[in-house]
C-alpha cells in the first residue's frame, strides 16, 4: 500500500489536499467537543461533591460512635482494676484485724521445682508466696488477710468473659512477694514464676513508686501481647496498692482479652458496601499496629507477615511510622498529635478518606478508611444518563462533520485524477525507455507544460539511440584488445607467484627459528650470560633485571663488577677450572646490583663454542628468598627448643605447687576437724582428705616423672592403697595384697582411677571386717588383648547385703565411683559377691597424646 502511494502522484496530491481540509476542520470539531464535555463534567462534579461531603460526614460519625463504645469497654476495665486496688488497700490498712478474722484458712505446700509456697490446687482462687525457704509468720498473716479479696477476684473473673485472670501482689522485699491469683483452673496449675505477673525482673514495684515520691493511682496499661492460652491479643491493666504510710505495698492487675474488639474491627467497614478497600484499624499511641488487615499492609508500605487476620505490636512490632511511603508516615504523625482527625490519603492513584479518633484510655487510636469513589447507586445512574446524553450530542456533530468531509474528498479525488492522466501516460513510456525500449514515443495530447515535457522526452530518446549505436561498435574492438593483454599478464603473474611462495617459505622458517630461540632466552626466570675473556658478550633480560640494568648496558662489562670482593676468588677459581676442562657444580656467591645492594646468586657454567671461538656460557639464579627462609627456619628452631625447655620447667613447677596446695587443704581440714564433735561430719571430712590425697599423689608422680603427661599407674595404685590401709588400719589385722603391672597412662585417666580405688578400699576397710575381724584387701592390675586395661579391687570380708545394689545406692561415694568409671573412663564394672566383695573395672587404654 505504501509503495503504491509513493509511486502515484495523484494519490500524493489527494492526500495533501485532504490533510489541508482536515487541519482546518479538526480544531473546530475539537473545540465543539471540549465545550460539550466540559459542561457535562462540571455538572457531574457539583453533584459528586455533595455526595462525597455526605459520605465523609457519615464516616466521621461512625468513627465517633465506635470510639465511644470501645472507650466504655476500657473504662469498665479501669474501674474493675481500681476497685480491686482500693479493696486491697483497705485490707492492708487493717492488716492485723483481717489476719485474725480470715475468710478462708488455706494450707500451703512448697513446690520442689521452684520453691513456691502454694495453696491447694483445684480452687477458683489460689494464693502463693515466693521468698525464703520457710514461710514467715508475717507472710501467713498477710495471706490470711488477703483471703477477704478472693470472692471479689473470683466474681470479677467469672462475671466478665473479657477478663480471663486477675491477681493481687504484695511486696515483702526485693526478692520476696505474696500473690492472690484468680483464673481458669487449667491456668492456676501453671503459675510457676513471677513472669506471669509482669514483675519486671522480679521487682514488681518498679512500675509504680511510693505516693509521697510522685506515685499516682492512675491505671497503667501494658503493651499488647499474644497469649497462647487465650489464642488472641491480650492487655494487662495495673493499679497501685498503698499502705498506711502511703508507701507502695503491692499492685492489683487484670489480664484483658481483646478478642471481641479485634473481631469487631476486622469486620468493620462503611455501611452499604462490601468493597475490600474499606476497612478499620487500631494502633497504639506510638503508631504501632494492633489491628490492621493483612491485605492492606503492602498497599500502605508495611511489611506483610504470616498471620492473614491481624497484625499486633506484640507479635510483629510494625509501626505506621516504618512505612516505605512518605504520605503514610505523615498521616501517622498527624493522627498521633490530634484527638480527632479526618483527611484524604492518596496511595497508588487511589484516594482514601480516613477518619480517626483517640481513646482516652489506653491512649490508642481507632480509624476508619473508605475509598473515595464509593458513592450511592442513584447518583451513578443519574450521572450515567447525563453523560450519555452529552456524548450523543457530540457524536451527532462528529457524524455530520465526517459526512461533509467525505463528500469534499470525493470531489477533490476526481479532479486530481482528471488533471494527472497525461502525466501518468508520460510515466509509462519513461519506464519502457528505462527498460531498454528506445523505440517508444510519448503521445502529445495537450499544449500545456505536460505536452512540452512529452515533446522533449521524444527528442531525448532519439539522440540516446544514436549514441548507443556508436558505443556498441567501440566496445567490440576494445574487448578483443583486452583479451590479448589479459592472457600475457596471467602468464607473468603465475611465474611471480611461484617465486614469492618459495621466498616466503624460507623467510618463515628463519623467523620461527629465531623467535623460538629469543623466547627461550627471555621467558626463563634464570639469568643467562656468555663470557669471553671475562667480558660479557651476551646477557638476557632476567639477568639484567637482577642487577637492575638493561641487557644492552651489561654487554661489554666485566663479570667481576657484579661479584662482591670476598667471593671473586671463588668465581675466578671455578672459571679457571672450566677452561682447564674440569666440571663445576652449582655454587652460591653474593652478587652486587648497580645500586650497591647485594643478593645471593647460584652460579653454574660450562665451556662451549660460539661464533667460531670458545666461550663460557652460564646461568645465575636469585636465591635470596631461599637463603632468608633457611636462616629464618633455623632461628625459629632454636627459639622453639628454648620455649619447650621453659614450658617443661614451668609444668613441673605447676604440678609441684598443685600437690603442695592439695596438702595444705588436707592440713586445713585436719585442723578444722579438731573443733568438730560430730562423728559423722568428721568421717565425711576424713573421706574428703583421702580423696584429695589420692589426687595430690598424681601430681607428685608427675613432678618426679620425666614424661609430664603420663605416670606409671601401677606404682601409683600401690602407693595409694598402702597409704589408705596404713592410715585406717592400726592393728595390722587387715593385710594388703597388691599385684600390679607397670603401665604408663595419661593424667586424665590417673585421677579418676585414684578416686575409684580410694572409695572402694575405704568402704572395704570400714564395712567388710566388723568386730575387729582379720581379713585381706587385694588390688590387681593387668592388660588384656585389644588395649583393654583391667583393675580388680576387692576383699574377703562379710560382703554386701543381698538387697543392696551399689550402682543405684544413694551413697555419694558409690555414685561417684560409677560416674567416674562409666562417664569419664567410659568403662564397665563387674560386681562379684562370692567370698566377700570384688569389683572388676575394665576400660580401653587411651591414645597417647601430648600435653601442653
């Protein structure tokens, strides 16, 4: 289509005339349409403003009525907790009287898991005490007096479904308090810590102060939190309890369920519409969300969480001031400053009308949001009819204008086509002439400019035909001459190409060989030189970089200029040896750089033939870093040996001092037992001394040992057993038999083995031979296959009672024995009751490890 337009002159002229006519008519039509549309829009806006004003008034009134209802709810809660606090103040003001006439007398039991004194379970109200191990009499009197408040607590919880729990807490000291708690029976059984009363790190008085120091009777509200038992949002309300001297004696508290308010707000919207963009919300005085629909979080630039039903400051800590939208943050700051606020808010090209009002208690802000386009259906119908009528009028005007334009275009097109028909005939013959038909002629039908153009065209075609005939004859003769010369040039070209190809092959081979040689000499990191009569005839780039010169600067210089004076004799000797036909291994000398600095170089050379004469070709390698590394490693080795010797001396001193400290402890215990008359206490102290002595003996063995991480367990056990029997048996009626093998064992195993043998031998001497009976105590130590070490300790005494199991015994000593064997030694114990009592202890030998 576009191609046809570009090749047809009549179409171009027609389009030009049509554009002129359209440019004249379109402004008139557009002005007419704008006037009609503006009239309809202004009339619609006047009616819409009236509807929107009515809508905004309804939203403000609805917000006010909702806030009055919620305020009544919180005022009722504040009244309840205030009554509870005043009733408790009355009891504390006459504490002695009410303690003598309690409403109930409870019995209290101390719970083992937390040390609380708690009244009987299963009652609607419980009382408890947290403090000392015993319940003082003053605490008992206080709890008896507080029994008069139990009916009020029970009635308050039972009569209000929004109050699941209530409590009164009295202060005794920073760490002790009394409490009366009312709630569901299931909840009463879980009262176990001060955290349920929000006691602020065990000090409930921190949320109030004494009255003369600025304390007040106002109800305090704690931040909203989520309760798992109630499965919803909760709020705590507190009231102070003052005593006789206006000092703070305690607090009264109520847990408030916000479920009813949350459900009401979640289903709150503007009456008469179910539009999902209409909603209500509730925030605290800081702007943190308490109730806010999840579907609107992202719209208002807030992070969306996992709970689709609500958002609360307790669970999410989301604030309107944290919004990513500046308009929402400005809105949040405005509602915090105003008791009552209403305005419009534009988000994502949507206009919302927002009305908020602040609750006096607890200071929260309730808001109602409605999308601005929400208007009544009758108004929409009326506006649609009016708009359609305006559109019909404009459409009729446009249709009449289009019909007039269409008629004018037909007349213009016919006129243009008539005037351009001769020109079209001229175009046709011109195309035939361009295609090579020079016999064509254009008919002349008019005497105007187009007729003159046709005559000129016919003359031009005739002259062009004569020129083409002469050109054809010349071209034929020229072609014959060109063919002859072309054949001669082709023959010469073939000969020249062969010669060029041969020379290119030779040149490429020479260039590749030279390049390979140069790359080999320059790329290597080893310095290469050629020496003629002690003068450098060649030096590669790495060698020049070592002495910080260029290769050109080094050529023609003396080799000994780059060798330190003290090493020149060595180099000269090796050169002389090479020239005499000998062989020289690589050797190290100190080399000089051009700036006077030195470096260690490793030299190697040999005699060869170069440019028809004998020369010395050699290499130089910079080994300065290698030399420094060798010196550094040697210095570190000396330092490590010195440090190791110092640590061995220090470790021996630690073992010696540890043994002395343990002996000091034993001496102190012996001095202390002189003033103790209780035989049982003396026995416990003596057993403790024996255990310490067995551990001290380990450190004494290590002090005298060459190996500071292991001791001979055989000699250690022999010495421990002999000392025990010698200290406990004075009559010589109990014989000690020891059969131990010399085994080196780690100190981590020696200490628990010593404590085990100490406990078992002590029990044998004390209980196995009653009435001064004679007997034998034996100790055996031997190794089994697989690296297992076995220790057998026993006696031939009366044996253990049949109903006694050492592993489950309540004796501290036996519990320690089994714990050391199974946990620390990771071994097993076999008890044998035949012919007395014996214990066979087996454990795997530990891997030998070094100790620091």
